[in-house]
């Protein structure tokens, strides 16, 4: 397993749409292992393949805080979702920025696992928020796109000065 370099905004690869996975082979399993290793190394809760420069519809998550509940979503699709609520998000690809966005707090996702087997899963609260954030990544979207222009501008100024000053706290980045 390898800890991969995480692309950061404004890398144009983060804006591209990832392609669905058609072949469930050793290369895919390697990518999934690398994503999990990278997620754990960075102290995040979710990570998508485009964030490490692989434009494939693969995302991983682990919200256990103890690296004990890795989840893998290949070609994920949100089938149903509840009405949205305001939640706070951050992203490993947008260091230093935390913002409030609208997300459904309950949803049903349909996806495949590393072997290609299909499954459906009901997610709530942060699990649901994380999955929506990752599905956005696979479509080339970032959570900051969901903030108002004024808020985006202000956060960017803060992020820039934060990056030059102290390291940010870790543990909740998606
Ligand atoms: Zn993210």
C-alpha cells in the first residue's frame, strides 16, 4: 500500500468527471488500498480517487476514528435522499477551509464493492454527508462550490493565511 499525494485546489484534475469502473481487477484493488492508506495517513474520514489523480468512480470512507470500519464505494449513485440540512464540511483537497453547506442527512446509496458485487446501503448523519461529498468529487465538484461567493472569498483569504501560519487541526476532513 502506498500513501498517495493528494491533489489540492485549484488543480484542474479535481474539476474533471471521473469515469465509471468497468473492470474489477488487481489494479482497482490496489487503488482502493492506496486510498485507504492515504485516508488514514492524512487523518480524514473520506477520500475519492480523483483526489489522488485517478479519474475513476471510486471512493472510500471510515468514520470510526479507529480505522476499523473501512467502506468502499465503486460507481456510487445516490438513489434517494432526505431534505437538506446545514452541515459543516472540510476537504483534504481544500486545506484550511471549513464551511457550512446544505446536505441531506439521510440517503440510500447504490454502489459496487471491490469485487464488483452490487449493494445498497442506508446512510445517516455524517456517513450520509461524507458520501455526498465524495459523490461530488466524482462529478468534479468541490464543497466550496456550494458556498456563497462572498463566503468563498472570505474562506480563501483565511485559508491562505492559515497555510502560511500554523498547521490546522486534523480529523474531520472529507
Ligand atoms: Zn473532499
